[in-house]
C-alpha cells in the first residue's frame, strides 16, 4: 500500500512545522490583521480612513543563489530577513508603507528545524519593516529539489497616498544624489561572488581573509538592510524627489530607472569607500570596475534624490537612523548622446 510519506511528503511533519512557527507569525501582526494563521487566505482590513486616494504598491522577489550560502554554512536564521528586504525595499521607493507580506518556501524534504529558522528570519524582517506576515506556503517536492536544498520567494503589498507618490516627474536638474550604506552584497551578484570565492580562489566558507575581519562565509551571509524605517523618517522629516533601491543590476542598472529622459545622474565613484568585501572580490576575480558597478551595490543600498538645500537634513536623518550616507552625485541636463547615468573620476 502506497502512502504520501513513502513518496517523500510527511503531512505530520508539516503540521508540526505550522505549530512551531505560529508564535513567530503572530509577533508580526498589525492591528489590521484579522483571523489567525491556517486559513485559506490572509485577512487584512485596509486602513481606508487614513487615505483620500490610496494606491496599492506590490512587489515580489527571492534571494537568488544566496540560499546556497545559507545551506553551505547551515545557518538559516537570516535568509528570511533578506527575503523580506528584497521585497519591501522595492515598494518603499514609491513612498509606500508596507502593509503585509507572504512567503513561499519550496524544498525537497522539509527539515522542521531549518524551516523554523527560515520563518524566524522572515518574521524578524517583517518586524523591522513594520508589516504583517499574514500568509505563506510551504511546498515539499521531493522530485524537484535535491536533499538539503530549498528556494524562497516573497510577496509584499503596501500603500501610498497618490499625491505623495515618488516618481520621475518630481526629479529635476540640480537635485543631489545621496547614497545610503549597504551591509555588503545584500542579495545580488552571488553567482559571480561564489564563482570568484569558491571556483577561482578555492576558498571555503571558513576561510579568513584579513581585510574582512572574519570568514568569507560570514561576509557573504550578512543580511540585507531593510530601509523601511529610514524611508518613513525621510518622508516625514525632509523633502524627497525620488528613491532607488540598488538591487540586481547595481548602481548602473537601478539609478536610471527613476531618472526622466531629459536628465542624467552623474555619480562620483570616489565620494564613498565601499566595504572591503567588494575590493576583495574585485581583486580575487580580476573583475573590471564597470562590471563591479553593474553587478554589485558597491556599498550603496539605497539612493535618495532631493533638492540640494535638503542635503544636510537628509544626511542628518540617515545618521539618526544609525546608518551612513554620502552625497555621491547630482542630476544634470542630459545631452541626447549621453546615457542616463555617468560616472566621474
């Protein structure tokens, strides 16, 4: 007689997983959350009384091959922070407040302890982002994923008043670009980073590199910064014209996404010092400078665009939030023959 367990899926183990993660999930609930975990859909009472013309903003993302680092190091309690960060950092650049989050965990064989650690990270990310974890799916698919491997996807929904949305129409020539520090690679460029570290150099996750003040694995697994509280403080205390999340594609690929066609962003690459991890990777892989800026965030996780007279106020708020910021460039009129982003020096 065939059973689901013999086919590789253990329903009782799944039930135990849900029981364990219940308190973590509830710790993220906002007052608008209705019901409890375990329903067919997450329930959230939209706070319509706070808005005249609300615009919903949604985003979805994963953590890419950074999951390989978590598996390699057998440390799974921060990869969920990365998952939340990659989603909410995308939607906040519109000026949106994240409301709720959903996750999808797919694996060949559900290890309850590993799954619990992953959800622990997701819950922590949601608390940092001040959004509710109201639903998710754990799929056990033994024929699709090798033993010990998994993948993650996340989904975030936020809201912004239409009149307060940030967009290209607010950005003008003369605006300054202020970069906000990242914690490292965040969750982008890991295919190249892993090739350099493990294939070209032959290092292990435990290899200590003096410049990193720790192991390679610790540097690569450092969680992504969640910028939600910073953006809320900036919106409340300064005049912003735009925001860019420096995600896949690096500074080169992401800043132009918010620049109007008639303008260009001019960035001084010497205005800040990227963390040592980036120079270690560049030297170890003999990576060209242009490739570094096209793949990695180079120490800048968020770019703030605002009028020059707001620079000191913006930098002050960044510092108050325990982060570091630098004026890294400006917006200029763009000659038709020039790209929307150029670097100086």
